[in-house]
């Protein structure tokens, strides 16, 4: 239901490109291990009201995508992988920030956009 078993070449390649983009930034003291990170294409999830505004979503070590990984931009994967790193470094603080500060002006979103090389939102 959430994805096939094992990671394919496209998934591994996308993760490696994203990790290569994030590693030089050294955002957090612990390196980001990719061993548990999965990218899953779950289009049905993005038809739900809360999720339909997103192209990707992070849940712990899972990166959920609206489109197949072969169609996802490197920026999107890097953005979501940055959230995986944030979650690894300070899970409770990260998730509480969405409750207390919302999404649009959340510092974790701003950091992920900068790290991925995406334009800032106003």
C-alpha cells in the first residue's frame, strides 16, 4: 500500500543527489544516515484535503511524494531530506514548531527551502 519492498536505483540516486546537496551545509552535528530513509510515491495521500497543497511530505524517515521519484525535482527531494535531518536532530522541537508557528512562516520550512536552493516564500 505504501510502496514496494526495497529501494530501487531511482530512489537511491535521488537520495544521494539530495544528500550531496545538503552535506556541505553541515546544518546539524550528526551526519544524515540514508540507510533508513525511504521515498514513497503515494498519490492517494495527496488527494486528501490536508495534503493536497503539497508535492512532498516528510514523516520521520519517510519522504512521501505526490509524483514518482523519477519525476520529482532534486530540490523537492533535498527539501524533504532536510526535514528528515531536522527530525533526526530535534524531533519534538521541530514538530511543536508547526503547532505553535504554523506552516507558512515556520523556520524549519525556511531552512529546508534555503538548503534545497528554493526561493523564499513571502
